[in-house]
C-alpha cells in the first residue's frame, strides 16, 4: 500500500512538471499558428487552453497533448482572409460536430488500416516539418524590411543557447530525474540570459500573451444556408485533418508507452473540444505530436499532464505573461530540436534497402508530401498508393489448374482472390471457343471479394452461353448466385462445402 502511494505521488509530480514544460513550449507555437491563420495571438492561445483541457479530460489517449496546430492553420487562412474571424469560429463549431459524429459512428477504428510504411513516412515528414518550422528563429528583419539570416554575434549566441539547452536535456537525466530535463533546460537558459543580459530574442518579441479568461461568444454570422455552404467545405477538411493527425499521434504514443488509446473516444473528445472552443473564440485544434513527445519524454503519462499543461497555459495568459515573455526563444528551439531527433525514425535509413521497393517508395513519398503539403494529404496519398500496390501484387496471384475428366469434361480449378484488380487476368485464363461442350469452373480455392468479381464471372458465363456450351459454376456462395444474372440456373451451389463469406457489394442490403 505504501509503495502504491509513493508511485502515485511520483506519477502526479511527473505529470504536473511535465505539464508545466509543455505549457511553456505551447506559448510560441500557439502564437505562431495564430499568425499563420491570420487571427489575434489570443485566439490561438485560447484554442491551446480549451482544446488541450477538454481532450485531456474526455479524450481517448491520456498523455497526448492537443492544441492549435499548423496543419489546421494553413487551411483556416483563406477562410479568415475572405470572410473574417467570426466565420472561422462558426466553422470550428461545425468541425467539432462532424468529429463527434465520426466518433459516434465508430470511424476511429479505420486508423488501423494505415500501413506501417505510411506511419514511418508520417513520423519522418513530421520531424522534418518541425525542424523547418524552427528555422524562422534564425532569421531577422533587415534594413529594407525583408527577412535575412542571422550572422555574427547574434547567430553564435543563439546557437550556443540552443546547444546548451540540448545538452541539459540529453544529460541531466543521467544525474537526476527529480525535475524534467526539458523544464530544467528552459529555466537554466532563461536565468542565464537574464543574468548576463544577453541580447537574444524572447517570447515577448513575438507578441504579448497577456489577456483575460475566454468569454462565451456565439459566432456572429448569419444563420442561413448561404453561411452553411461557405463553412461546410472548410469544416469537413479541418475535421478530417484534425482526426487523421490526432489518431496517428495517438498510435505513435501507443507505441512509445506500450499502452493503447481509444480511437472513437478520441474522435468524440476532439469534437467536443472544438465545438466548445468555437463558442469561446478559439481557432480550434487537434493533437500536437511535438508537444505530445515532450510530455511523454518528460514523464507525463496520465490525464493530469494534459490538464496541468492547459491550466498552466491559462495562468500564463491571466497572471504570468510578463515572466513568460522573458523566456528566450533559443531554449524553446532547443527543446523542439530534441523532439525532432526523438521523432525521426533513424532506423528507416537502415531498413529502406531491406523492405520491398514499393514500401520504401511509400515511406519516401509520404515524407515528401508531408513537407510539401500537410499531414492529412500525405497520409491519404500513402494509403491510396499502398492499396494500389497491394491490389496490383495480388492481382497476379490468380491462376487455374486445368484437368480433363474421363467423360471429356474440362475442369478449371481457380486459385487466388478474385476482385477488381484481378478480373482482367481472370478473363484471360479461359478459352471458351476452344473448350469442349461441357465445362466446370470450380471456385473452391478462390474467394470472390467484390462486385467487379461478380460482373467478371457473369460475363464469362455469358461467353459460354452464347457458344451453347454447358457450363457449371461450383462452390460459389448463395450470395454470388443471387448477384449473377446471365449465368442463371447454371450456377451450382454446394450447400455443404461452400464457404459462407459475404461479398462487398452495394446491391445487398
């Protein structure tokens, strides 16, 4: 009992301190994404607070951090520019409703269909995106107003502080785990910058984060069909991107912690969070893989870590903005560089020559599309390419064994799956014009998967019927028999030996 109490106290301490670390890293991210979307920084900070708090309370993955993200911000910018921020709030509310519906319909399970090469590409691409996002901190405004790369003293100061942050995060755990190394690094570097009065950029140089408690606010848009048609496409896109990014992040955290989250529950949690956020003037959000990685690596495993991160962020907004604004960006960049190193699957370089070429291509493709566009599109492209590769490979597996009976009947014993990709090869396996008058096609070692297969069987039967040849189709299910129209009574179903699988076809109830 005493040991259980000690473990619980240690877990609580880890969650709270990890939440503090995450909250510090959330500030510049939320502000930056608000700028990308074209809204006030507080709109991003409120989203980080509310989405983070609600998903931590009712989401399906303890320890996962949610908030305003760049993947959503790049979609929002066009809506805000054309229609204004109030339309964004209405869109976020509708986005949440769609996500709740996806959870209620139990669509979260489909994330299990994402192949492993797509997951590797997703992780690697995301690490590259996080890395590239930090490069803006190495740029300053030139005399002509254009941005240019740092040089000289300011550059070396920034690089030195980043390196110090990374060294502390890397090696402090070898000495003590009383305090998360990321939090310790931020505190040490901040005190060093303040104590030595070093000239380097801080959080306050981006924007002021001070503000009040988010107030309830119904989006001020006309409640008409015209408004619905404006926001509906954006809502669907944002909902899809948010769920894909959240469920993939959940899968990654599952692997790191050797536990399992609940996809459908996470869909509902994300949806409720976004619906509420839209009603309180937030820009909406989803899971944040970078902050989730910081949380897990800092010891945050329970819901308390996400709750404390959200509450600390609120305290920063309400009371501690002057202190938080003094944190050097170099410290936060160093934390994110450690996240990049930990997120990237370095083993992919080792295995890329050992896996099938198609899988290697998908891995590289998803990584590239992630960097060029966004995570959701990359994952969708990866799944589609993987499915096409699978279909192409299995289309070549269909074949027949041909036998002749003593009575002169020709028997085709079909082997392999019959579906949309293999129907062309299926048709080429038979030669009705050269066959005898009595033919048997045996489907015992084959499986009919979809309506394309049914149509192929029906067309083949029609070819034999036009030649007035007697055809027997055996070992097909009753379901296949119902769908076959041209073969008619020539289909013989063996009710004892026939399989009982169902055909994926929209003609059946």
